[in-house]
C-alpha cells in the first residue's frame, strides 16, 4: 500500500470568496480616488494659470456697429487699460461701463470671441432736441450731456420742468404728425408746471395750446388755409377759446379774434 502526501485545505467558498472580492476592490477604489485628487489639483493649477493676470492677454478688440459720432480716439483710450488684462478673467461689465462713458455712446454690448478677441457692439446717441436747462434729449426721452462735443444744428428746443423730457418728446411727435399735412415744423416747445402747452412754428408764430393741445391743434389745421396769407404778420395765435382764437400781430399792441 502506498501513501499519498499533500497539502489539502478545505475550500471555504462563502468566506474566502467574500474576502477576495473586498481585497481586489479596495486598491482599485484607492487608485480612482488618487487619480481624482490629482486631476483636481492639476485642474486647479490649470484654471489658476488660465485666469492669472499675467497670462492670456486680450489680443484684439473689434468695434461693431454704426457710430459715426463717437470719437474713435476716446474709444481707443478707454479700452487701452483692458488690453493687458487676462482675456478669460476680464470683467465685461467694467469694459462696457468704460465705453458707455465715451461721448455719443448710447448702447454697448461686450462679448468674448475665442481665442482672444473682444467684440464691442456700439450704437451712438440719436439726439432729438436741445433741453433749455442744458444738455439734450435723446430718442429714448432721456436728458443727456455731451461735454466737449459740438452742438448739432436744427434741433428743436424743449423748455419744460425737470423730468418732463420723455413726455415732451412724445408730444412733439404727436404735434408734428398733426401739422405734417401743412408742412409746418415745431422749432420750440414749452410745457409749464401746470401742464399747459405752447409751440413755436418754423415761421416764428407761437401757438398757445393750453391743457387740451391735440383738439386745439387739429382746429388750427382746419382753419390754417384761411390764415396762411397773413401768418407772416402774426406773432401769436391763442387757441384757448371755445369758439375761436385770438391773434396777436407783429405790429401794433392790439389783438383780434378769429
């Protein structure tokens, strides 16, 4: 009879299988965590480099839009400090504010165009009137000041209470539309604190409209053909009468009712 020797160990399928799976999993999780940490560190360093002031300066600035009145030299001057800034960290709101401060600029939009170009969209101011208290009124009905800029010619003058700029611009357009069939233009418009209106026409005659300007101006348009031959001799037409109007002539102190 022969003997057989060997290392025979019982097979513990449940416990050993569980222990082997855990031992194999733990190093893999560690490697994943280490890789993730390294990626975060590397990514943080990359982001820090990407946004640091000494890297990736703005290469080019493009001004886009129609802005013939905006002084180009002022645009270049206000943009110059931003040319050395980091393109990716640049405060676009600060750029827009600087450009908006340039005379004649009405609207600004600033966008990044990769790799390192700034697109600055511009629209210049459209002035619709001179404000008698100083400055101008733009097409949005806001009072603006343009220091150091020559005054445009041919603008009507608005004379009214502070804060009434938008109302006067709206009314000016309405009155102009009513007078358009007669080819009459308004050169000056007054609004009193009591909301009473007057207008000076291009021929120099002043129209007193009071607080009901639209209906009275329509009435003037209806009778104007009868007045046209004498209009050059009139200084003022007062339309605040229920059944007519009063005329003050350029010569003589008296007035006559029409």
